[in-house]
């Protein structure tokens, strides 16, 4: 398996690039699923979260190709949360969903080995298809992840331009050759070459480029023509479909070149918060997913 | 409690700034503690690691003020490893050691909340005194951690200049006002002001500055006069005592202004690898700690 080739093939089948984020904010868990206080330290909380996430996963097969669990929401529940993440990852892969772990890890190489082993090796408790990484420590620290990508067909998405208000503090500072985020993207081109897929020409070394920065996406695409983009910030964080796709390029069946993530908008749509039974919760979530997928599907088809 | 004030008071008592890193590399676990294959996926591995780490913690009271567990080495063991980390953190705090979790987390604010809750809140499974953070996403993403530092007296160490060979890829790039790492350090000065301790004037917003870069330490110290430094890379990664202290300044009882970490050198000294019984392992580890503490103690006293 090659991550980028597999992902692109599934996205072409579905005709949209929607990625379903799994960010179980405790305060947003709908009444239907709540138990106890829903504090992070309440022993009843992990079971409530697991039930919600499991019900959400059941809505996804045939609707999206890939899910992105945010590990912080599991870590906040302690070891019980991490054990739950392991079960969630298994459940997602059993449903033939690709799993991109949003962990944003970054550490010196001997330590990065530990993270690569934890999330990208066959047989790991939370064995994922791809992971997000932080570039601050330098390219040598990405190497343990690149090796797993080569050996086991995994995918990597390195932070370039993030979608938060303060992302410019460091990422937008001007260097001789352009802003930091562009230089980071350009500096990864050689690593990206090592992970190019034979079927599609897309690389499994992807980049994270926030959807609320459409011009920045175009500039990153120039520097990184083969890297898939993970575009966060679609929906709840304010970006629209056309803006989210500014780094995409023409493919055999419409625009392609990445995935567009929505988290809160899919797992916590307003109508789902009011649902009084499982069937109406399912309808609310199905509706939210289908609307987002439809909107993105139309935008890539144009 | 105020993290920087408490830490500085304990360092003054001990007269050296040594921090004991807890990086349980599976391949380095000495024969005395090994069980099964020592692969990350072997169910016997966590117990072997826990026994080693517990024996190591027992050597530390009265010898060092602070320990730095590297979370990747626990995460690589899956949920069982995270459960073990929780017990290790409790055991360390019971021994009146301060615990600095080396997690290098960084994410958008709503997600960073999860990490802050996981490691800095009272009652969290792995409740630590301080944590390392990554600055790539911008200052707004540090805010959830700063709030916990203010409310619960925690400490933060933000990556500035790391000790790995590739740290220059991004950190050394030249901006108008100096290299990236210096600008990052300078950009944190206001946040550092918010966390200044009443007793010592040192801030609980610290910085990570690699010990193999002595000149860079001096330059960062100019930009960040109140921030404690976490200096990694002492011992195994090649830095000497004088170089590690180049960002320290004169205090009431010698040079002060940070902690100097050694991991492999203390937990895995050569003599401990050959130990055939607990007593000789203890002697080897005690010797390694006392040598490092003595060397640093002499260097700060000069």
C-alpha cells in the first residue's frame, strides 16, 4: 500500500475530499450521550465519549475516505482515553476508513523513533495510516517517520501554515526567500520526492495548510507540487469550500491534491445537540456530513 | 506554589542545576531488568520499564530537584505505557521531585486546552509541574498553558534552539531581527513577564536552548533575561558543563537561571549495563548522578 495513491483512489471514487475530524470536545457531547459530569477526571466520561465516537464512525463508511482523530481530546482523559483511542483506531480501520492521527509530534530523532513506533508501525496499539508532524526541530527529526512511510506505506502531514489566529507569529515572518511557512514547505520537497506514489504521482509527504488562507495555499502549492494538503478549518473555523481548494489542481475527475477537514461541523451539528433519540441524532449527523461532502464535491467538480 | 521560585530554591539548596531525564530506551534496558523480548509490543515490556524507572527514581531524592520524563518513550508502549507514566509521575512527586514532562506539545488553542488539562491540571492522571511546548503555531496556542501556569503555579519550557544536528534547518534561518530562534525567544518576553516569581524574579515561562550551542545561549539570554533555560544535550549528546551554563547568570550562591538535563548518562551509565545485582546497579547509577551533579556544581560555583 502507498498512502497517497490509496487516499487519492478513494477520494476519486467518492468525488469529494472531505475528511471527518474526530475532536470529542467534552462540553459539546450531546445530551443523548452524556453520563456523569463529563469532566475529564470523571471515570464515566471515557465511556460516554467512546459511545459518541463509535456512533459517529458508524455514519462514515461510504461517506468519507478518511478520519482524523485529534489525540489531545483522548490524552485529556488520561490512560483510559489513550486505551479508548486505540479501540477507536481499530474500529475506524475495520470500517475501511483511513486514519490520520492529528498528533503534531516533533522531537529529536532518537525520541521521534518512539512516536513513529507508537503510531506508524504494524502491531502498534494505535496503528494509524498517517500522522501530523511539527517541523520546528528540523528535517532530521522527520526521518524516523519517513522511514515508516517508506516501509509501511504511511502518510505524513507536516505543519506549514496553520489555521489559528496567531499562526503568523512565526509562520509569516519574512526570510530572504519568502515567509517562513513557504520556506518550510520548499525545504520538504526532497523528502516529498522520496514518497511519490507510482499510480498518481502524489507524495505521501503532505503539508498542513489552513483553509482560511487561500492565497497562502497557492504559494505553497508552487513550492510543493507533489504534496497532498491537509486543509483544516473548514466549517467551524470559518473557511468556505472554494477557499479550501485553492491549493488543489486539475485531476482526472476534478480538482484534487488533498483533503479538507471538518470536525465540529460533522460530529456536533446543531440539530444533533437537540436529538432526543438515536435515529434523529443519526439523521442530523448524516445531513451534516452529506452537506459538507456535497458542497466540496460541487467545488472540486467545477 | 510558583514553579520558578520553587525550582530555584531547591537548586540553591542542592548547589547544582542537574535535571534527571527519564528516557527509557528499550534497547538500553540493562540485563538486570530485562523481561521477554523488550519489543514495544511485548506485553512484558511495560513492567520491565516500570521496574527500571522505579529503581532510578529511588536514587534521586536529595540528589536532584527535578526529573524530565520523555513522554514518547511511554507512548511507544501504547495505553499501558501511558498508564505507567501516570504511576511514574505520582511516584516522582511522592519523592518530592519536581516533574517536567517533555512532551513538546503544540496545537491550536481549543486543542491545546486538552493537552493543558491532561498534564497541568490538579487531579489529572499525569499531573506534572511543568511541560515542554513547541512554538511553531504561535503565541495564542501557548495561552491555555500560561493560564494553568498562572492558576496552578506550573512551569512551561518553550523550544527555542534544540540540540539535534538539523535544528538549524528552521531555527537558524535569518530574519530581519536575527535568527528565528532568537526572534522566537524575544517574542515570548511579554508572556514571561506574566509568570515572574515574587521570590526570585525568575519566570515560569522558560526556554529550551541546547547545551551544544553555547554562543546561542548567550544571545537568547540577552533577549530573555527572566526565563529559565532547560539545557538538554548534557552528557550523551556531547555538551560539557561550562558550555551548558553559558546562559546562566550570577545568583546569590553561584550561577543560576535554568536546569541542565542528562538522560542516558544517568539512567544508562556503562557500569550499570554490566551490573549483576541491584546493589552494583545502584552504585553505578549513584556514581553517574553524583559525577554529573559534581561537575555542574563546580561549574556554577566558579
